[in-house]
C-alpha cells in the first residue's frame, strides 16, 4: 500500500481484505471503523479464525465495550488486546456475551484470562465441569486455582472432553501442568490411560518408571525426550516391532536402555530411527556407532541414521563408488551436530574435497 495514511472509508470493500492491517489505524474514526467491520468480517470464511492482519485493523477502543459492540465485532473481537479488555469491558457485559466469546477461536491465554477473571468477579461460578465447558475456546485462560478445587469426577469429565483438551493445549504451562496433575490425582492404575495424548508431556518423570508398558497406550502420546528415556527400556522389552514405535517414543533411545539387545535387534532399532527421522544427540550417535561398528557395510549404510556416518569416518569406504555414496549420505545428515571448529567436521570437509 503506497499511502498507509489513506482514509479507511475510501478503500473499496473488495480491497479491504488485502490492505487490512497495512494502513495507519490511528487516523481512523470510530464511525469509519464501525462501517468497515462488516467488510472485514467478509474476509473470514465460515468457521475460520480471524487472521492477524484482519484483527490488526481494529482501532484502539477508548470507550466502554457494550453488548452491541461485541455482537457487531463477532469473531473480530479477538483483535481486542488484553489491556483494552481489562480497561473497557465490564464483567456484566462479558457474562451476557459469554456464549459468543466462548464460541470464537483465536483467543490468546492472556485475553481469555482477563475475560474469565472479570466474569468470576461478576459472580460467575466456575466450580464444576459443566460451568468450565461453557467457557469453550476461552479455556486456556482458566486460573490454576479453579483446577485445584475441582473434584475427581469433574476433572475426569474434562479429561474426556476432546474440545476442552484441545483448548488446554494452548494454555500456559502452569495451567497444563496443574490439569495433568489433577488427572493423575483422580485415578488409580495406569498413569497413561486418562491423560490426553497432547498433554502427556506434562506428566512428571517420577510417574513414568514402570517395568511393564502398554505400547498402544503410549504410542499416540506426545513425549519429551527426557520422558521417553525413562520408559524406553521397558518399551524395548515389550516389543521387537520397532517400526511401530512413534517418533516421540524413539527419541528416548540410549545405549544403556538397549544394552540387552543382540546385534540384529539393535540394527533393526537403528533402522527404525532412520525411517522415523529421529534427531539424535551427540552422545546417542556416538554409542550407536560403536554398537553398529562391523555391521554397517557400503551396501546398506543408507538404512541407518545418516549422522552415524560422521562417527564412522570415510576411511573404511575407500573405493571411489563407496566414498561417493558415503559423502552423498553425509550431505543429507544434520551437520550442525558437529561444531564448526571441531576437528571431525574439518576432517570430513577435507576428505570430501580430496
């Protein structure tokens, strides 16, 4: 847009979607902004969350936000900043438009937190699963103390509600952690069964050590490398079908956990990690190379993680064809694992030039 200070009212409706967020909104009057809302809303497809460039076209609000204002804004209300909501929206109004706000996607946790705190201050009781589910897309703004006070039955009802758990994925870490903690406190038996798949990374390490693992329970869940390392040996003792394991489980690999595998099993595990494109750390690759030494041949080394070749070196693949194949695969590996000043990286570079 050549002239960002152009009057908003002079922009044709069919161009609004292309220039939204690019003009100097401080030059826009409240009247012009109201007249333009319908045009901005036309930029949104049904069920689409407002894009940043559209919500960014909203003017700064200086007056109180009324029910009518929220109804007129519709999904564009997510463009109201936390400070605007804090200063210009009262709890009574927010309670009246709660069905509209809860159905609107795109709220940041900070925005949702302001809205929820204001409706609580206005007398809205959030002490049951039913009253929390009414919050819909605002769930990421739940205060931690609300989750702390829920009884076990309500906690498990929330854990079983897919819409709620999807919203909780966007919540701040303390809120996600508290929710998972309350689920764990509400059940006996399996640690994994009632935890939503994408919130499993909030399970404390101390709850993951188990001599027996149900592969089906853990395979769909999202884990950190530290978590996966806790139960990795139990996983290996539960199955030899390593290709079935998810990438977040395989990232827990360590030679210590796999030390009971025979050479053939270990090679199959390494190949599974290659197929799932697992990003391995220096210590994992170094020990893997030692276990695979003598097993990898020029005919099959493309079946193993390419980074293993860093630690093997090109010396054992001395003929021209094998050497070219070696450096072709090394070129596909994550060379950033080797510091720029490392002797190994410099040696590989010199060998490739030779």
